[in-house]
């Protein structure tokens, strides 16, 4: 009799457990989330195999699906135009067999429909409004104090730091509302980007910040790409042998980025490079591979906007290895469509020479937003691109240099700093600069000590600050002709 009672109790416990169901959602699907407007929203999770999952959204859409044998389910639902009106999403699990109790549903509240961007990279993207030790964000206290103005307009999700040797299906971090209690820990660049986009488009903006300070570009790439390079460890023992966690390859991609792939976004924002300076020219190919893979992961050619690493000493201010890395970042635009960059040469103060986290994050976020507004939202009258050297010619004792995005000239005539020229010995000296009045996009360089110039450069050092921009005050991108 005792044995029968034990069996009966076990059956009842199983029945109760089944009654409560196994419906689960990933962290990224939470209250306060922002979903991409005028697109398809993907919802997914886990439940009892064979059960039905029904999804109802408050903009009069619904979808149903059966849970697969591996306990996963997913649905796709069209989204309306963006609005500040909060929405709800109700997800219900229906058992395949009769249950004595109704299964509880999951109700997501305060959902907004608007624009969603994924921000990734290393410390300059992760850097919160609070700043880092000895590294402040300019005007942070004012921005935090006034962040309540964006309540119901901007939302933020910070992906928690995690590592894994294999791709995961769950990353951790929940959406937050914008107010002075939450914003101090929000990544500043993404927040300022969101401010500008929301201000112009008048729709909610959501930022997913998936970054980790100090990470190399290989941290955000899959094993199949890294194995092809031949110089990156991808086996667990070899990865663990790298004592510094944030310098490990692969594991951030597996644990933090890959799990986000189903979430519909508008595009990517990328700020990384300081920990990859040793790659020099090879960075172009790796950034190209990263972009192409991420686009494949999301199943569409999403825009990719990057920020060049800011001027910093990097042990030797007048050396060029950081400058070579910046040039490699910009060359990605020649290999990948719908890709553009932000120049930071004018956003660093002389006293920040030893700080790889310059304080002006607001301008960086705004310049990223201008790229999106110009190329993705139809605001073509908003200038977005910095002038870049397009060609150069030697004319006797002068070098003539032409630039894109400078058809109406530059921000100044006199005291133009940062240009250098060199003869065949490649010994660069400061250049005198004058405008070409017949072609405002051309500058003429010379130096008395270089009667036969062969090469030209602009701010091509680890730390070199120029003062030249176009008429919209977008700075000239550093370059070297050889």
C-alpha cells in the first residue's frame, strides 16, 4: 500500500509539473524591449516538445507554432510603424494532451516599436556614461540628470559578459527604461547615437550593447573563420592558456553575440581596434570577414558603421603602427558595401595622449547617427562622410592632394596642421599647405627642405592631431601615400 501511495504521489507531482509547463524565453525578450518597426519580429524560446505556442500582440497580430523535438519554437510577426504607445505581447503554451490546470502564459509589457541597433566592440563602445577609472565621459552628469527626458523614447540592453567554447542559445541581459537610475551604466556612444536618431525620426530607439573592453576582433568571430587564419587558437586548452580573459578569441562570439542572431535589428555599430593594433594591414581582411559573417548570421545585408581608434601614444607617439591599423579600418569600405566610418582625429585633447578612452563620446555617437540618417533613413542633406584622400600628383616641388566630400573646400585657409611630405628617403617633415583655388577639393603641399617631394601624409602617427575638416566640420581622415 505504501509503495502504491508513493507511485500515486509521483504521478501527481509529474502532472502538476506538466500543468505549469516549460515555456521559457531568452533574456533579450523582456519587458521594455524595442522591436524593429515595419519589419518582421522574431520571437523564440523553449517549451514542452509537441505542445503548441500561441503569440498575441496588441497591434492585432497573432501566430502559432508547434514546439519541436529539441524543445525550441519560433514565430515571425510583422511589425507596424514606430510609435511611443506601449504594446504588449502574450505568449501561451497549449499542451498536446489534456491538462488539469491551464498553463501559465508569459506577458511582455511596455514594448515599444521603433528602431533597433546592435553596438559591439571593446572598451570605447562599452564605456558607460559613468566613465572608467580616471577616464570620464564629457558632460556625463548633465546627460544622466536629463535622461528622464527620454523615458518611453530610448531603451537599452547591455549583454552580460560571458564566455563559451561553443555557440550558445542564450545571452543574458534585460531591457531597461531610460532614466537617471539606469543610464549611468549605459554605454555612452550607443546612448548618444540613440538620442540623435530619436530626435530626428521621432520614434523609439533601442540599443543592444554587446561589447567587452579589451577584446580583439577575433573575440567576435566564429571558429570556422578563425581556423582559416592559422594564427588564432580555437581549442579550449589553448584559449584558456591566454591568462587575460578579454584577450581570448572566439568565446565572446559564442556566448554573447551568436545568441542574439534571431533578434531583428536595423544595423551594426562597431568600435574596436586598440587590442588589434598588431594585425596592422591584416585587420582589413578580418573586419571584412566579420561584417560578412554577421550579415549572414542575421540573414540580410545590414549596414555596418565603424569608429576608427582615436589618437593615443600607444607607447610611442610618433610611431605609426596605430595609424596603419586606422588605415586598415578605412580600407574595409573598399571591400564591403553599405559600410562607412567615423573619424576621431579631432575629438582628442593633447592631455589625453595616454588615454585610449577620450572623453568626447557624444560627438562619436552623433557621427554614427549621421551615417545612419544619411544612408538608411533618407536624410541625404545631413553630411555624414569625412574627407578622404582620393588621389595625389607630384608637380615640381609640390604635391597636390585631392579629397572626397570636400567639393566646396575646407574649414580653414590658414594654419593647417598635420600634413607632412617626404623625398625618396621617406623622411617626413611638416608641410606648408595652400588651397587650390581652381579646385577646392585639392590642397597643395610643399616644404623648403624637400625640393623633390615623393610622398605625402596627414596625421599618420599613433598620436597626431590635425585641424582640418570640410564645411560641415567632419574631419579629414589621416592617410599616407606610401
